[in-house]
C-alpha cells in the first residue's frame, strides 16, 4: 500500500480520535443534566414524600404475667416472691383485603420534573384472638392490657387526613407511630381491653390517603392477602417479591390484583417473633413503579454512545467517495462534518428538555442533515453526491431512532446495521486495487 494512502488513513483516524473530545464533553452534559433531574426528584420527595410501602394492620396486646420467683434467704430457706413480667402478644390478620386507587401528576422545578401520586386506600381485615392470647398461662396469672392496631407507612409525611378506622363496627381514633420499633414509622389505633376468656373474631376497616413519589408498594402481613389497585397511569412497572396474578394495562391506565398467602412469604413468621424485639424487620414486599415512558436523559446518553459509529461510517463514506471518484477532501472538511454530527447530540439534549423527545430528535436530525447536505453540495461540486450522503445520514438517524425506541432489540438491530454497512463497503470496494490507490500517476 502506498504511503499517500497510509497517510490519509492515519489522518482520518487522528481526526476521529480528536472528535471523541467534543463527544465526551456532550456526554458530560448529559450526565450533568441527568444528575440535576435526580436532585429535583429527591428534593420533591423530601418536601412531599418518597416511595411508599404500606403494611398492616397488626394487632398487639400487652399483658402482665404473674409468677412466683423462688429464692433462698440468709438461712438457706426457700422463699417465693411474686413478680410481674410485662410482655406483648402479636397477631396477624387471618385475611387482608386492600382496594386502592392512585392519581399521578408531575411536579416541576425549572426544566426538570418528578412524577408523584396520591392514592386512596381502603383496608378490611379479620383477626382471631385465641383464649388467653394463645398462651399456657393460668387465667388468674395473665392480665391483659389495652391493645392497639398498627400500620407501617414508609414515609408518614404522605398521609393526608387522619385515617378513619373501625374495630368491630365501632370507630376508633388513629394516633402517630406504630408503637413497635420493629415495624418502623406509621400510625396506630388504641383498643379497649379485650375479653380473652374465650376465642373471639374481630373485623377491622380503615380508609386513608397516601401521597408518594415513584413507587407504591405493600407488605403482606396476613395469612391471606389480596390487593386491588387501579391507576390512571399507563406505564406501570411491577416489581418486588410478588407479581400480580391479574393485570390490565391500556392507554388510559392500569389495574392489577395481587394475591399472596403466608405459605409463600416469610412475613408471618418474622412478625410472630417480633412482638418483644426492637430490631427492624426486613419483610417481603411488592410494588408498582410509576415510570416515565421516555427518560430523555437515558435516551440521550444511549444516543451519544452511537456517535462514534456515526463518525466512523460518515468518514468511511467520504473515504470511499474519494477513492472511487478520485476526489480529495481536506482534513478540515472532514473535521467540520464530524463537528456537525457531534452538535446533533447537543441539539437533541437541548430541544428534548422543551419538547417531546421524538420531535426533538426529528428537529435535531433535520438540522444536522440539512447543514451537512448544503455544505457537501459545495464541497463535492454538486447536489447529486450531497443528496447521496443526505440519504445515507437520514438512514443512519432513522436506524438510531429505532435502536433508541427498542431497547430489548438494540443489540440485534445494531449488529445488523454494522453488518449491512460492512457488506456495502465490501461490495463497493470489491474491484479496487488498493496497491494502485495513492500511487503516483
């Protein structure tokens, strides 16, 4: 291969390496703007409420166990002293049925926004309290106290008006905190002293409103749990330890139903051992995330990763045109076209913060292709070769948009695109004598 050809190839390679600098700077802008977006989401969550997970109700009944403690006096005689031990009994519901709905809205701070929701939650549950709290303590040695119902809420700032709670058909008042450190934050409702001389069944109903950011989840605490959720957001992402047994998603919103048994969750066992412990429990949960359909900074970041491919393919096209048409392009002309390709990504980021991503993409691509086509029409001496490169760039931008919109198929589509370009280059150059290219005439 002649020295002139090698020098041209090295020069083009050096230009591509230099153009990585503006591309990396644009990627830095994307990361900075994405960081600002996260800070806005965190700030709004800090002022409203963060992701929420709800658990409850759980029934706790304190009691006193009277015992006689044996000890020896100074003469070695056995004496028995009455002592009282304070304990708590914890009961999970036999069943929990939750019906919830959620409305979403966007909160803006400058150019950035965060998605928040307000949910209305209705809970019905049923408890079975065994005689003598299920203990083997003699009736006269067990004195029950006033129990309470506890609900755990991740961020209590999201609670609206005071929850409306009924116990066995009678209204009871809600108070702050769960009164059980193992459950964390939430609210509770005090109960009267229960008659524990015989087994009893009690029903509980509660209604409350809860606001949050991004995620809404539940912790199944009953032996049988059912959650029905409806929301007007068409882009849910279901996660956690349990997926819905039934779900419907449309352009107008979604509905989902979860059914969880204590046989498939470790929560009941963990809660049963937590009545007299202070260690916070790590319980199984499930949730739905209200996700944005288009994360413009994620798409912009993915787009900039293909900037190298754009520059390589465009410069490769110029090199082939030079080789096939015996035309010479100055390295500065290569560089200007490469900068125009890089500016496309900057335009894409800037415009997508103000208009829909698809229209921002179309506008940025149209601006870039028009500028390069106009420039090449004068550099290459006519509109015909310029329009040829215009068609090639338009196909590249269309292919990139397809890659961005189809994340699951991005790898196969990208591989097919590279293969197609390589095949085109091999077909166009199959008759070129590379030893003759650049040789003195």
